[in-house]
C-alpha cells in the first residue's frame, strides 16, 4: 500500500533491465562463502577491488560516497551521481553481492571480471575502465549477465524454456529465503508456468499454494481507476471534475477547488500519504471505511500546486474512493465487488478484515520490527503495521489466478470499452525525469521495455510485495505475489522480463 523506502525505478543499463533502489536484502542461507579472486595492483584493478568492497556492504550511503569519491568528473558529467547510484541498486537487488571468480582480462586502464552473485549463484561479467592519469577515476562500469553454456543467447526462448528457467531461479531464491509466494506466467488463455514457494503461516507451518491470498499493496489502485472510468462512461463523472464538485463538503478548500480527478489518478494532485504520524498513532482497528481514513490527512496542505509535478499519493486514492461512493451511491467495497471482481470472475479477491481471521490469507513477514528497527532476518509479521482492512489505495487481497482473470477481463473489454481501456492504461505523466520509457496512467504504470509495452502495477510494504505485468502485443500476463519485503516479487518479475524479452 505504501511504497518501499524509495520508489523502485526501472531503466536499462549494461544490457540488464533493472529495478533500481539500493535495499537491504537478508544474506542467503546458502553454501559457505567462496573466497574472492585476487585482483591485480593496476589502477583498474585497485578501483575494481574498491568498488566491489563498497558494493558488497549493501549500504546505499556507502555506494553513494564511493561514486562521489571514485568516479571521474567526466563520467559524472555524462550521467549524474543518482543515475549511477540506481545502477548499483539494481545490481544489489539481483545479486545481494558479488564474489569475483576470476580475472578474464586486465590492463592498466581496463579490467574484466567474472563474478558469481551471492543470491542465486548466477554469473555476471563486470568491466571497469579508469582514467589514464592519477587518481585514475572510474570512467565506465559495464555489467552483463553471462549465459549458461547450454543456452542459446541469440534466440528467443520457448514458453517451456521460460518456465524451466523461472522454476530454477525461484527455487534458488526460496532456498536462500529470499522469496516466499506464488508465480504465474500466462500466454493468452494458457498458463505457461505456475509455482508456489515458502510458507503462508510460519506459526502453523502452512505452505503457500496457488490459491493462497496475498496482500496486494498498491495494486488496488488499478481497481479504483477502473471504477472511476466506469462511472465516467456512465456519465456520472468527468476526469476534469474538481473534487469539490462531487464532494461539496470536502473540508480542505484547496483540494476541493483546485484538484481534478485526472490529477488524483496520476499522482499529480499535491496530496501526500496517510502513512503519517496520525496513522501510526491511530487505533488501526477503527480504519475500515473510506470515511475513517480521511481525518488522517484531510487537513494537510498541498505539497505542491496541482499538476505541477508527480508525487506518489496514497491519500489521493482514498479521495477517489469517496468519489466513487458519492457518484455510484454504493459503498466502495460493494461497488468493486459488483462491477470489477464479479464480471472478471475474481472469486478470491476482496478487502478482507484481517482481524476476522479470513481463511487462506498469507501472513506477511518482514525485517521491520517495533519502532521501525531493522533486523537481518524476517523476525516479525506485519499484522500490527498494516491496515486492518485495505481500500482504494491498496491493502486488499487476491491470488495470482484472480489477477490473471483481471488481466483477461480488462484486455477483453469486459470492464471498460476499448477506448476507455486505452485511456486508463496509456501513460500520461513521467514519474522519473531520467526514465522516459516509464509513465503513469490512471492507476497503471505504462512502460516500454525493449520494444514491448508493459502495463500493470506493483505493491510494496513490510511483508508485502506483488506485481502484475501485462505484456501488450505479446499476450503475456505475469503475476508475482510474495509475503516478504520488497523486492521479493519485483526481483522475480524482473527476471521473467529478461527471459520473455530476449
């Protein structure tokens, strides 16, 4: 429902499609660590050794300081520090550190290393180039996956090969306790791969199953956006309506008079997030209906002038939930059940009240303990961190199969007309100035990845990470759901991208 500590931004670097945020990932409980191969004492060798040492600490602050101190000014002039920082965030997410196996080639100014990632045991090739003159600042870093000898890296994989590769990869993650959850890949109306890993409940040793219901996090925003578009189609709303037109008694005058539905849907409203001090001090058992959430943020001033920029806002989608109730005359949850879940055939999806102990829900496990303390292991569940009942901004539950049904219903225009579906899923604003290929639509991300358009949304919170990707034009739907901290699901969905888009 809330995002991870930093929003995960996608880009392509060194041939790797990446999710870029330097996060703490528990060290794999795998085999004994392998010794690092010795690097030569050349300028390139020394810089590569220092880079790997800093990277393997797994701390964003360490990598940021390294980049500022060791990168050549000419290199930083071409790309800002933040870009390089995200590059290493991507690498950490996929590897949890590197063990150098051997030096493939070496000169004074260039070194090429073969390394083994500590998470899944995959091989990567790392090249570091440095300046000719002291202090020999780093001029370039290239990172590429190394294909296994048996694979043909020059041709697309068959669906069967994708399924086999995904199974092998997720098994490695599960063995390292880096993934718990379910994975589904569908090609059209055919399931290509389905798998379940880890435990839904540690207390009762209940394994995850394909029909286990996982928390969606922010993925509920897709349902809220579709509901708004349905009401626009029905003539009850307009995307350009101001909040005050539909909610004349909305207490925040600036929001009522200035903010449009378009801005709420695209995170350009200036509203913030209700995960604030009031939320953390609140009795969460009282937060069950849309009206219960409004006092958490309704008096907060706008963070920026509506439409001026992009700023991710859970509060905006709570307001959209109130608008749906007013325009439809129905309770938000009843509306979504009747107009989205039912026509899509989503029989295992809802905003369940977790204190009523609904069946077959996965418990979220997190490294975040009381008071925000971080531990090296997932020693806590998230029951006292999250909302008791999710809503329009996120926090509902679903299954991989139900989300596949949602994808089919949306693309088959069972939920919206073809023009409205296109409108809702087409990117309108660019969240990250450095990533022109990623845009935000109405409750959906719209990305161009290696010539393929991918539409969907993810969700992240302590003990929650889920992702839906719809590969438009290729006919694939990928759903990954996890009851572990981010980037558990994001890592898997990103690997699947590299397999499907070869």
